[in-house]
C-alpha cells in the first residue's frame, strides 16, 4: 500500500428494514366509540399507522372524534405520547 493512499473500509450495513404493517380498518373503527370518523379519515389513519404505534393511532382517533383536525391531533399526540 502506497503512502497516503486512502483505503475504503466497507462497513456492514443493516439489512433493509421491513415495512411496518398497517392497522386494519376494523381495528381503527373499534377505537372510535362514537362513530364520528368518516371513511376518508379512516383511510388516512390507516396510512398513518405505518409510521406510528397503535397507541398513537388510538389517541388520534379519540381526538379526531371530538372534532379536532388530523394535524392538530397528530401534534398533540406527538407531544404527549411520542411515536
């Protein structure tokens, strides 16, 4: 090896992480006791559940059922519970 030659060190990279499964529509509906969520809200929460825990989604459903917007419910839930 020549002086000053930079060698590349190949680091072991973690395998590609598996995607988290989405929650079912029925499980999201079961969190909504007053049946105030529209089908569009349920689909949005289902997509959102890929990135967050079930308890996060449950709290968002409760807040959205009491007439809070998706963004407001998400911000409050992130403050209180995190991901």
